[in-house]
């Protein structure tokens, strides 16, 4: 396939993903949430704690033998369930909570088959660490007292939880199958074909497992996440919450070591080259200057370049990796789009509007300093703002415009100027960092605790994350601003470049 077709295909693919969302006012509703009454069912939160016994077993006696034990439990408990009509329990559930509300004969059968292998006692010992373990008396009869070397058992438990955290992992699928197999043998789930029955009973040795595994997970989600049986689901929820609380209460958080951050380019040389362009711009300004009256288009065009240069060198000086480098990117994107828009519209008056809007803002700030702000902020010098406000015309004649200077937002400006891709690439995401939105904060200051018993929760990092280098993007955007200057005041050929480390 040609490069172009591959790109087109990728474009179509991503387009499809955004398009599959449904627009409702200012919201894009995800395809999953468009299904009416879709209940949020969580494997990790609500069902994993019930099948932890199966994972402990797999980790100790090995997958093959554990699966045979699960199959035997399924066969014996399922068949026994079938023998008696009008049972108190509705399904032969073998999750830790479900087991505790089974009829006694089924419980006895479960324990009898499970503990027929001597190694099982040692494997499942971590279960008695839980003070609120359902059916704890019965488990205790087989597993004994809480051991002295508790730490070792918490470690075993962490290893078992770790293999189940991903609900689609091989081990999680095995455990989800172990939950379902007694239900299959009990006849309470009528599979549609003989094939499906064999896929279950001969798991994992019959048929293509790439097809079988999703089928098992789908049925387990339906039965394990039963929200129609209120008593069962509430009782189970109470246990699973206690499970996670005890895990948290008894074990410590584990902070991953921070990745080493390094500057990947020759910072001094690059900033110095960028700084040199200031002089070239200065020379070019003087060379192309003919008049002394106010020239909004010229001043703005050169101003954009000098200002972009300032922002670029500051972004680079912070090694391109600090949060402020992302803010610099967003500023450069806005400068570029605004400049491009002003050129594209081809209306000389628009340059006047751009300039006069800025003067109006200076006037507004000055008036607020005079009349509203009692404590003058340190960074604002009233005389400076007053001079700016009065520069082009005496302030009293200056109108103040509110809202955006051009009465259209930056996104639309980028469309008019034909540079929406710059908006998408360099404005939207850095804006999250500017506004302190959740994902930006999560990215910079939080990490995921590496203790599996803590359900992948967020903990503060040991230091902020400074890993993504914005240096090449800063240079790219700055050069694009210079390209625009070259378009309106030719010819200016000087461009910035990133200098590699010696
Ligand atoms: Zn933790």
C-alpha cells in the first residue's frame, strides 16, 4: 500500500472514532454510553475479590492443574445443584461471597473437591488474613489460624491480584471461566449450541481460543455482575469493599522510581542561535521601514516575530520539558494562527482593529488599577500601562472592546487561515495545562501506585514529570511565524534550528 493510502486510511480510521460519538449540545456522547441503561460493571472492583482464591491457586500449583481443579469443582458442584429442585440459592456461585450464601451441601462439596489436593492449604492461606472473609469459619477449618509471617502472605496475595488486574488477561479469563463452569454444569445457563458447551467444558483445549475467551468473558460479565438480584449484589459489594479496604490498610503504597530527565539538545547553542535572529529581524525591520506614521500591519507583523522569538527562547531555556514549555507552545500556536488569519482575510482594517483592541485592554486595566484594585499587583506598573493606553490616541477617545478582538474564536480563525492542524496539534492539548484541567494535573504530579493490592490508584509523584521535550515543536512554530513575515515583508530567510548535543 502506498504511503499516501496508508495515511488516508489512518485518517479515515481516526475520523470514524470521533464520528462515532453523538453530539448532544456541547457534549460528545461516547458510543458505549449511547446504549440505553448500560450498567457500569467492574471486574476489578466487584468481581476480582470474589475469585482471588482461584488466582492464588494458579500461582501456587500452576495453571494446568488449577484449571483441572476448577473443572472438577464445576462438575461436582454443578451436578449436585441440579439434583435438588427448589433450592434456596438461585445459582451455584463459587465466588467468595456467592459461596457464603450457597446451600450447605453445595458448600461442603466445593470445599471437599478444592482441598482434595494437599498443596491447596498453603496456596489459599492468605485468605484468612481478611477479618471480614465471608464463611470465615469454614475457610478457617481448612486453612488454620492467621500465620505469624503475615508479610509473606500479603506478598502472595499481591502477586495473585497482579495477574487479575487486567480483566482480559489469560489468568483473569481463566478465573472468570472458573466462576462460570459450575453454572454451566448446573444447567442454569442454556448455551445455544453443542459447540459452545464443548468450548466451556473442554476449556482451554477446544476451538480457537481467540474466539472462546471473549465469549467466556461476556457470559461471566452477565452472571457475575448480576444487578437484578439485589440481596446478592449488595452483599457482594459489601465484601468487595472490605476486601480492598483491608488490602489498603495492611500494605504500603509503592512509588515507581521517577524516570531520569535529561536535556536532549545543545541548550546554550540553540538559545544563542535563536537570540541572534533578533538582530537579523531588527536589521530587516529597518531595511523595510519607509514611513514614520502608525503602521498597524508592519508593527504587528514584526511584533509577532519578536514576541514569538522571546517565547521560544524562554521555552527552550526551560529545557523544553517544564510545564511552561507547553504554555510556550500554546502561545506560539496562538501567535501563528492570529498572524496567519490577519494575512488571510486581506482586509487592512482588521490590522487596525487588532491594534486598537490591545490599546483598549490597556485602558481597561489602567481604569481597574485606578478604581477597583486596592492592592496593586507587583507585576503591574500603573505608569507603564497608562503610557501604553495613551500611545496611539489619547485614552479618552479609546473605545474598549470586550470578548475576542476579531469576534471569532481561535478555532474558527485557524479554519479561515487554513491552519486548523496547528490548532489541533499545538493549542487544544496544551490548553489543558494552561487551565489546570484534571488530565494535565494527573500527568504532571500523579502516578499509579505499584502495589497491586491498591487497585492502581493515583499517588503523588516523588517529583513532577518532566519527560516530554517540546524543543523541536517550539522551533517549528517559531519558524512558521518567520515564514509568514517573509510572505508579507520579503525577504527574510533566517530560521531557527535545534542544535544537537556535541
Ligand atoms: Zn497505594
